[in-house]
C-alpha cells in the first residue's frame, strides 16, 4: 500500500494536481505521469488475486482517479500527450 501511495503522489505531482515540494511549483509532465500510472496499473495486474478486498478496492480507486485526471489533462491539451 505504501508503494501505491508513493507512486500516486508522484503521479498527482506530475499531473500538476500536487505542488512539487522541491520546486514549490505545480508542474505537468504527461509523459512521466503516464509511465507512473502504467506502473501502478501493472502492479495491479501482477498482484491480482493476492490482495485483500480492501487493498484491491484501494488500488483500483487510485488507478481510476489517476486515469481520469490524466484523460482530463489530455483532452484539455491534446498536443501534449
């Protein structure tokens, strides 16, 4: 769960939804955000059947939230994807 939460925070930072604590700025990097979201998605696939019900729901909700935020940004800026 800690790994998922760390990567969720990184993805949200890359989507510009969370301020980067190093630069103190909101930055968007869709390429790296997509990579991070895909990595969490892969983790979900690889752990399928080995997680508790709570962990599965949490992981699915994180992936859903990140993908929705990613798609929203891509639709606003189609040339950046």
